[in-house]
C-alpha cells in the first residue's frame, strides 16, 4: 500500500486587505444574495463573476420544492456568463451567503457540483479562476479550483488509452 497526502493552498484575508476589484466583486455577491429565492433553507447565496473585460455578472441560489430542481448561485452566474459571453474568460468568482439579514461568519465554499462547473469553465478557457469565499469578516481565496478539487474529473478522464 502507498499513501499520499494532498494539500490545498488557501490564502486568508480580511476584506480590507483585498484589492479594490475583489472588494467590489464580494460586494456584488453580497448584494445579489439578498435576492436569492431560498424559502426552504433560508440560506441565501450570492455569486459574482468577473469577466476579463471587467464586467461583473451575478447570480444567486434558486430553490425549488422538488429537490434537486434548484440551482446554486455559482452555477447561475457562470452559466449566464458562459451563455452570454462565450469568448470571454472568467477571471474570478466571489461567493457569499446570508441568513436573514446577517452574512454568515465562515467563508462559503462552493458545493461539489459547483466545483465541477468551475473546473469546466477553467478548462474551457484554459485559464485559472480565482475563487473568493467570503464570510462576514474573513475571506478564503484560491487561485484555481484545482486547489479545492485536487483529484478532479475532466475531459482527460474520458479518453481510452
């Protein structure tokens, strides 16, 4: 038997330490989280995607009584960005969440399905996406989804050799 240790490099910031564009991205995610449709979980998630042209696309979670028919904020924002701007690279995505009027204190990480979609967006553009996971005061950041998904599944797994 062999054993491997897999680690992830996660940068930890206070919001005030971030560059202005990343502060703006988190602000956009926070704003849109207030519009999330989350009557079942009361966990309102917002995501903001920064395109290479500087445009910010936002999305929020949309729940449905017929689980799993809802959609996470990250996928709403990324699918819209990729549908409307298929030739523009996604540079970064910010994710935040609130319950009621309060933002959650711990940074909100993307779920497994969203991690896979972020990976596909990275691979599609051949460009790493910076991920900002914001809590109320602290932000976790990674320079690529591969930090959060080290044993990822992509098109190379579909090849027969």
